[in-house]
């Protein structure tokens, strides 16, 4: 499934975004969503996962 995102949908100033997931949602899925959101707000940010 492919979703098309409208450009400039996220406000340019500071935002608070809540992310929830069920127990069966893999951590990797949540991490990928966070990475996508960070790309919108901080395009040059380098994201590294902490070792578990």
C-alpha cells in the first residue's frame, strides 16, 4: 500500500506529535515512522538507533 502525502501539511513551527502502537507492532515500524516525521522537521538530522 502506498500513501501519497500532501506537501507542507506539517506546520513549520514547533509541534508535538503523539505516537501510539499496540504490543504486536514491531519497534522497527515505530522507529521508521519517527524517522519519516523527523525528515520533515529536521532534514539534515542523522538518526541512529540505540543498541538494545
